[in-house]
């Protein structure tokens, strides 16, 4: 009964909690402190799911509740999967510790279960050689990846830091000091443009396979012109494109520009308006109807935890990196979205080989495991 409960509507295995991007609009309100699932624990989960599938003759895990998520698993919610770096506890011939990356995890999971990873990334620094190698491995072996979304937006930590330099510059009377602050702001923005140009460039060979796609995160129309999709495409998008052109020339020469331009044009680009959840609350003006609505929504979801255990228990399941089971109290229509209202089930969890403690600065609502009557899913759902 217990395995039936966990297997139903499971959409995520949280390989990592916390994120170094720390984007200002993060609906999952990711932790600054990062905790990564050990490789032994992930192996145990992948092997266990694979063995159960082989024993039963079918995959008992109903991953998601719609066409977009039925055959994929999300290895993240409040982290960036491209930054996954998991310790194996082993060392190489030189005595250096051995780590596994997101491609290693996707490949193992696919081999054991036949289920692919769905990835969304806000990019990685070109100086992060580990993440860069992981991306290149995905390009050379993308069979285990269902889709890749590159999230572009002006809310990244680099932009937050740039805005802070500009705020200080506005208050500075000394022209020399003002110019230094403005140069630092521009430097932060350029750092973002270069990061995203490298991310797009790395994944360009996958365009022919329908990957990757680009997601512009933007404000609902009328709230702030600086963050509208039109401005982002013409301003931020153009600056990233110039950096991308420069990288193509540096890496492959000018003769490759025409071919790469065709690949860039074939990338699917779409936009999504920001929902006011998590840190995105900071952008919702309280003196507007929208600002009032998001406060009511927050209270609504918080109080619903206590209203009906039946409703809570039917929500999508997420395996946390310590083996706990989280329920996401958001409609199934939001599966795969960063919106995250977790409820932690207490009393039982997966028996993983290595105990792990999540570095966290916040608490989440807790519910006991459902009783046996609820766990009788065959009787419940007929």
C-alpha cells in the first residue's frame, strides 16, 4: 500500500536543495545553503525503482498527471540541475574525490527505469568546469534527457547586485566614485550575458533534436515596462546574442556564423509571466489589486493544509534528498513549475544507505502518513 501511495503522482526527485543563482523572482524561494544528495542514495532510489519495474513488468510510478510530465521526472525544484555535483565517497588514482554530475544521474535513471529527466537551467559560469563538462556530456548523449529549458530573465543575482550598485551610484555625489559604481553594475550584467551566451552556445548542437528551448520570465503586462517581454527580447536578448556571436567566432571562426544563426532561429522561444510566490512577492506592489490578491492566495494555501487531509494526500509526491516524502500543495496543472508549497510527511521515509540532513533556514508544514484506509488505493480509486 505504501509504495502505491508514493508511486502515484510522483513528479520529482530532489537531487539538490538550494541554489547559488538566488534569482530575485524564485517561486520556490530556494535556500542559500546547498545540500546535495549523495550518489549512493541516488543509486539506491534508481536501482529500487528499476527493480520494482522489472519485478512487476510495468512502471508503477505514475509520473505527473498530464501529457507534459507523464514520462519524465524533474530532478529539481529549488535548485539548478546543471549545478548538481554529488560525492561518491570514492577517490581516483591520484587520490582526488570522485563526483557525479547531472548527466550521470540522468543516464543511470534512464537505464534503470526508462524515464527521462526534464531539465531547466538558469545557466552556469563558464569557469565552472564541472557543470560545463556535464553539459557537453548531455550534448553527446541526450537520449536520457526529454527536454532542456534555458531560463532567461533580469532577476538573476548578478542583476540584483547590479541594481544595488546603481542604487548606491544614485546616492553618490562624487563623480569618480559614481562612475566606478556604474562600471561595477555593468560588469555584473555582462557577467550574466556571458554566462547565458555560453549556456546557449553549449546546447546549440541539440537544436536538431528539438532541444533546447528558451523561456523568458517576465512581469504581467502593465506592471513594469523594464520587465516586459518586448524589452527583454530587444534589450537583454540582443546583448546576449552579441556575446553569443563573439563566442562562435572565437571558438569556430566567422564562417560558422551563418550555420549557427540558423540553429539559433530554430530554438523555440516562449515567455511566462511571473507568479507572485516565493521571493517573487518582492515584486508585487502592495497598493495594487494584484498585490492584495497574492497575499490572499498565500493565506489560502497556508490554511488549506489544515482543511482536508484527503486533499493534501492526493497532491503530487516529491522524494527529498534525505528520503522524506514531500507533497506539493499546488494543483496538478502546475507540475514541473517552480511554485512550491511543500508539506512533509512524517513517520515514514525511504530507507537510504547514507543518512543526510538538509541545510535549511525554514520549516515546512508536517502531516502524518495516511492511514491504511487511505492507502488502499485500489479500493479508493476503483
